[in-house]
C-alpha cells in the first residue's frame, strides 16, 4: 500500500529538505531582528518559528550582520527561508511573498550641508555612503543618475569616516544616530520604500511558495505581525498593507 504524505508533510519536505527549517536572520537591520546570534529576537525570528510550527519542523536560526550575507546563505543552499527586501537583483534566486512590513530609506547629511531635499542628493560630486549589499545599495546603484555610491560595512559610518556628502540607511536607526550626533541631520522625506518580505529558494514547488504567501497574509491580517513588532519595541504602523 502506497503512503501518500499529508499536504503539510509535502510542504515541509520541499521547504526544508534536511528536516530542519533553516532561517537566515539579518541582525544588521534592528527593525527586523534584535539580540545576539546566540539569542536573536524580533519579528523575523517570530515569523520563522511560526512557519516552522505550522509545518511541524524544528527551526535553526542562522544569524548574519548584513542582508547580503543572509542572501548569500539562501543562494548557496545553507538556508531555506530568508527575510529580505524585495529587489529585482534578488528575485532570480529568491521567491518572495508580499511584504509584511514596509520601512523607509532616508539620507543623513552634515548639519550645515546645502542638500535640502532627496532630489538634491542625486547631483554631480555627491558621494553617498551605503551598507554594501543592502536593499538601498541595490536601489541607489540602479537609480542614481549623477551621485556616486560608496560602499562599506555601515552606510552612516562610511559617510562619517570618509567625509562623504551623504549617508543612506533605514529611517529608524538613522533617526537614533542623528539624535546622538547633532552635527548630522536627516533630509526630510524618503528616497525609497523598503518592502521586507519572506523568501525561499526560487526553485521551490509552486505550492510551497503559495503556502508562504498565504501564511504571511494571514499573519498580517490576524495581528501576529503587529504584535511581534510591538514586542520588539518597533512601530506597529510599519505593518504592510494586504497584498493586492
């Protein structure tokens, strides 16, 4: 008699072929994850554990300090699940859900800078510090017409250390940085929306990707994502709208 696996078992086998759901966690984005590699916490950790629980899978959290390292873990088969910003440069390797949170990319400049608007920054001679491989590195490298991207371990650190005209980053940590460094200010407005989504390897079965997409939408609608953001000390208003 042939045994047919349950739908959940089939999904689990496709998503986590080792029998453990390996999730890459980016501790370099404090909106998404906090804590240490030994004891990570935050919305992405909660999502990984909830997805594992729904499939009856143990969860292994692989922690990195940058999105590019989290992406590399997916691309080379060390991780089954990731939490990254949706970007065309990543979609050849990663199948994404709709976003679960939306954050903003903003610029920091010296207090006495003549740069007043987001549009002012894209000008000849303007150098922008970015975190290498971040969503805003990918976006700015693709979209800037005149300004130059300068990559480093952290965008704001590169901006300050190299005396650049601007630094790019995520609104929440850059706002905290400016509060502690009054010689720096934020430019009002955003240069991009950063749509943070759950992703898995692009070659997964269509049903597996559909399961992840449906799960994310359910967790947005039932308050799970908003509650996880609040527990992590983040603004529940970052919750992404329902998928179209």
